[in-house]
C-alpha cells in the first residue's frame, strides 16, 4: 500500500512557475512508477507526466513538454513536478499516482493522491 499527498498548488500569473510535490508513505515507494495527471474544469482527467521507478526515464504530454519537468527523490519518498511558463489552460487539479507500469493511462495506476489545485491567471 502507498499513500500519496500532493502539495504546492496555488494561484500564479501566466508565465510564472510552481513546483508540486507528491509525498509518499511506505518503504516500497521506489518500486512504483509515478504519474502526474490533471483535471481542468469540465474536463476529463488527463495525463501530464510520468517517471519510472528509478527516475531513469520520463514522459510528457505534448501540452506540457518543454515546460514541465518530473523528478523523483526516492530517498525522500517524493516526486516533484516543476512547472514553468504556466498558461491559463494549465489550470486544473493536479493528481499524482503510483503504479506498477510506466504509463499514460489512468487505469494503470493503483494509488492516487487527493489532488492540489493550480490556478493560472491571465
């Protein structure tokens, strides 16, 4: 079992930056791939970024590529999402998720956090 808690969301102006954190409980966190997903107002939850269990590989949705960076520190049981050059369309609740597969699909992740709100003003 893994419990995930996101933090770091908030209100930022367009062009600004935020760093989200996903803190995990449990000694086995390093065995899981981690993904970040987001759900904007009236939209489906969509994939944003993912990282393998050892951090060697990352993958990004086209909409965030070049602006977002996913990192993990297994010693701290934490995964980060550094978000730069934020746009109003990045406004969403951001969720981190852990699973056995390095994937862009929600169903491949068994454990989810409660989400953190990111609002980007124009």
